[in-house]
């Protein structure tokens, strides 16, 4: 029997209906009309939204159909890669070997005639590079910067190299320009000269006129120069790899090749050069320096192979220097009528070098006379931004400290700043190195203060030459940007001194320092005004988090042991890896000899494969003969010498990571 039972439905009593007021009959229809009207509005909005969505869908299909007609937008920066085949590399290797033999023969002949000297070797090297041309010219120009590796007379000789190459055939020029611009030349230029105004190992420069009447310079990269550079760098890598077996420290060639290839490929990248040219002008405008500028860049006509800039006219700096050194009074008077004064140009050259190094995004690393044009009122135009360098904020502060200490005759502070620039230092006697460096700086100060000094004694060249000799003596390495900056400083100082032999570099820097202080005060005022902005509180929070993290690291340092085993561990692992690698190569060579003997037994003596391998490869007696043979013992001694040589290089170098890291 079911336990369910019916429950009577609860009926609520009827509520009494209140009688409406006299105005209530009109209020009810109005409420209904409002609800209906709002419903109609919502329906119309929904319908309009649907129609707009359908229209957007149809438009999207039309855009998608047209998008396949145009190339897709690149998702990353364009980058060029240069590769060289084995055949081309072997050909360039032959060129390198022949050039080395030619140089050795020349030096040997000088030794026999008792005419050998560093200067004569530099001259032979320069002539060899000029005859080889191509990559050799650019490598020679870049090696001229490496005064830390080459004797200064050799580097000075390499700076005299002439980069003159046969012009590109105009048919190839037309093909390259039309391919890069993707349209005929006649649509872009109303005139394009067939003869170049400059012809170098990397590119040729042609004068052209746009349809708007603007005169421009068209820089065209030589076809195939990238693969030629790649082949030469690969061949040089093979040569330096062999040199690492005995003459240079292990791993040295990798860094040198990286720096050389970086400098070479920068010369090929016209996009980078165009960007530097444009940014230099923007920075000078921002700093309010109207006396110097760079050519206008036509970005829409420029790419990796072709660079189109404003065609600059004026007087080349080398011609002005020649007139000043010859004291050409008629020529100098004519220049003065145009407002071109050698002393004013000299002061501005020094100011440009300091502006770029201390306030610019980068600095022009190739500030020689052929890259500076002088216009009326002593205004300067810098061209060819293919070689530039940049500093971190720390490096810029160190260079500012060096210049300030030099201007205030504080040699001790200058030495400390230079040591900071060279950090991390290798395992050298820092006190002895500092004393010798201080003596070099004192001699430079005396030469600048003396009224009897010649112009070449009053530049920073002697200071840095002595510094480079000391760095070579103590095997102190320097990074590429430091070398570029020193070379740029030497060039600007030398050019200024040639224009005005009595110019005082210390006084000129103090004048620049006053202007720099004024600009820094304005920047500081703007920063102080921004402390109350909302975005400043992001930095406040970052500072708080950094303070907490720093306190935690200090506590960890105080709780940890002060002795570190990192240097010993890395040195031992390096020695073991070198020994294992040498042993592996020796065993592989011995195995190759035994397998070769088994193959000879099979082919010449008619032995079976199993018998031959058992006799020659698996026999202990055969292995004993191989391991005790004079040839194998000689290979063992050679491998041992090379391994010990590599370990000695490792032990003589400072562990940079251990020197720069702390327990924090």
C-alpha cells in the first residue's frame, strides 16, 4: 500500500483590488507604450548590429582576396646572411698562404740586407694588402684600430692604405639599383652619372638627380662582396685555428674573428649606416648643435644594397688642413670671406668627439679627413657612418671621469678611471701597472703645458700610444668599443692640432664641460619635476623591492663561507678536457693505422677479413708495436706539448667570472 497521500492545495485568499485614482487609466497605456517602444528599439539595434557584422564579414573577404596579391608584411627585422662555399674558401686560403709567403720573403730579404725594422715590415704589409684588395683592404683598415695587438708603427702604416678599386660596370649598377628599388631607374632619377665619384672595395658612389630636382649620392654595394668576405673570414679562421696549437691561447681566435667579422659586416649593412646617419642628425638637433649635421637620408630609396643620401658639397677637411699647414695666405683669406676659420673648425672637431662620446647614442669611429666636409661659417658635415661604436651608461661615466681628470690635471684619478675601463683585469701586478701608466700620463701633461712642444706632442696620440705599449707588455685585453673610441679621440685631436698647432685640449674640454653642465642641469630639473608623477611610483616600488633583495643577499653573504672553489674547479675541468681530447685523437689515430693495416692485409696479402682484423686490430702484439713506434711516441710528445701549452695559457689568464662575481 503506497505511503503517498494527497495534500490539499493551499488556496490564498483573494486580495482586494484598490480602486484606481482618476488619473490611473491614462498611466497604464503609457507604460505599455514605453515597454513596446524600448523593445522595438532593442530589436532595431540588434538588427543594425547584425547588418554591420555581415558588412564587416563581406569586407574581410574582399581584403583577404586582395592580400594575396601583395607580399606579406615581415614579422621581424630583415637580416642578411653571407655564406661561402668550400671551393671559394680554399681559393681564398691559397691567397692568404701566398700573401704570407710573399711577406716572409720580403722580411727575410730585409734581414739579409740589415734593413729590417718595424716600419719596413709595416710598409711591406701595407703594399701587400693594397695589391690584394677586396677583403684585405677592409681587414687592414680594421686591424689599424687594434693597436693593442699590433705595434703602433705597423698600425700607423695601415692607416695610410688607399681604398681605391676599379668601378663597378654600369650595367651591373643599373641592375642592382632597379632590383633594389623594384622599378626602372628612369622612374626615380632624372639623371644618374655613369662614372662614380668614389670607388672603394665595398661600394661605389654615384651622383644622381631626383625628378624633384634634389641632387643625391647613390651608394651601391659591390656584387658578391659579402660571400668574398665570408670566404676570407672562414679561411682566416682555419689559419688561426692552426695557430692556436702553439702560438696563441686557446679560444683566442674565436673572439678575434667575431670582432673582425662584426666590423666587416657592418660596412656591408647600408640599412644600419642609414639609421646611424639619421639618428646623428636627430641627436645633434636635440642638443641644439647647429654647427654640425649629417646628410639627409632618403629611406624610401635605401636598403641593404643601395643607400641614397643628400649630395653634400663644400671643402674637404683634408684640403683645409693642407692649406693651414702650408700657410697658404691667399687661400686662407678666401676661406675667411666664407666664414671658414681653421681654429674654429679645430675647436668644433674636438667638441663633436666629446658630444658623441658623452651625450650621443653612438660615436663616429672613423673621423678621418675624407669623412668630414666643411661648409661656409665653419659648419661641418659628417659622412660615411659605416663604422660606429656605442657605450653603456657605465662606460660613458668612466670616459667622462677620464676627460674631467685630464682637464683638471689629476693624473691619479685619471689612472683609476682607466683601470676601471679595463676591468676585469688579468692577473697582473696592478700597482706596478698603475705606476707605469701614471708616468705615461705625467709626460703627456708636461708636453701639453710646455710652450716648446710640437703639435704632434700636444695631442692625446702619445698618451694612448704609450698606454697601448703598456697594455701589450702586460697582456691586458680591451673591448672593441674602447679601441674605437680611443682611435676616434686620437683622430679628432690630431686633426684639431694640425689645423691649430697651439690649441689647448684641456682648456677646450673645460669649455665643453660648462656647456655639458648647463644641459645636465636642465635634464635634472625635468627629472625633479617628474618625481610627483604617477609613473614615478613604479620606480619607487622597484627601489623598495631592490632594497629588500639586496638586504637578503647581504645576509646570505654573511652566512656563507668566504672560500670559493670555482677557479680551481674550472681550471681542473679544463685541463682534464684538454687531456681527454688529446688522448682521444691519439687513440683514433692508432685505430686508423691498425684498420689500415688490416685493409692492406686483405687487399695485398689475400687474407680473409676475419683473420686480418684479428691479426691487425684485435691483437695485443700489433697494438703494442703501434703504441711503441717512434712515430706514435712523437705524436704523443707533440700532443703533450700542445696540451701543456693550452693549460699554461689558461693558468696565466685571470678567471673573469670569478673576478667579477661575488658571493652576492
